[in-house]
């Protein structure tokens, strides 16, 4: 066991933290303002909430492709489908597919924002015959849905929802394997250590063991 492994925060909107290896989401418009001096990896993509509805899809693809050339861009996203917003699902899907196609061609994981659209996203994955890792961030669905996502070759990431008592996220975490999930802070002001401590209790292991295993899978997934 690597006792000196850092905590892994697979999805955050915050800055680098000491003792934590994180993947920070940035939008396409922000990518040029970030650098690698703090060792933080980036994921770049168009969030469904930021869509205008009249995006030039050719430019979206070109800008994402260019961003993937930065050595510190390790993933695409977050992107996805959200049925709770006032944006046609068809347009969201077209933009999502661009990210998914680039994930396949680049070999980089895809970080997914999903609200009430899991079946649609899993259907796209099956239709595309996608093989690259897709990570559903902030997962709070049922154990049955968790299993469906895992069986489709996806991974799950749990955040602050597991700090609450008696909810679906906790139940799902309890019923999946140790190597089926990551942990995250997202945009919540909570320490990643708290989330690890909670997850370790649920999985009946020590935080240090969970941290070491998470770090090993992280390095394998991102090649860093």
C-alpha cells in the first residue's frame, strides 16, 4: 500500500489543494488562462447549463480538439444531458456526442453531468460502441441504476451527497465494488478528506486504504 498517496478528487471546480491530486473542470473560454505549475489536471468541455442553443458545432469540435493538445488536459467534460433545464435535449445530445467522439479518438475519459437522462446517455454509449471510460460525476441514483452504468463500462463518482444520512447515493456506494467509483468535491465547499472518511466507513475499510487504491486507479486511468 502506498502510504504517501495523495487524495484523488476526480471532479472539482476549485483550485489545487495540498496533498490532493485533482481534475478541475474548465470551460473552453477559460482554458488559455490555466497553467500546469500547481500540477492540477484539467477537464475541458461545454456544460449543458452553458449552452446557448446556437453553438457553431464545427467550432465546438475544433476548439475542443485544440484544447486536447494541452498536456495538462486529461479529460473531456463535464458535459452531458440535463432534462431539468430549458435547453432542447436534441441540441444537448449533439454537443454531447462531439465530446464522446473526441473521447474515443483521443483516449481521454469523459466526465458526465446527467440529470434524469441516464437511459439516453447509456443508449448513446451502446450505439457508439464507445470503449473509453465515461465517469458519471455526482452520482446519486439507485443501486440498480449504478449497476446498469457499471455494466455498460462506465464509472461513478460520489460527492457530498454521501455525507447525508439515508439516501440513494449511500445505498449505491454500499452495493458496488471498491474499484467501481471515484470521489469528488465538485463545486461544494467541503474537504475531500471528509468524503473519503465517509466512504471508507461505508465500505468498511480505512481511509488510507481507500486513498491508496483510488490513487492507483487514477494513475492507470490517466497515465500520470
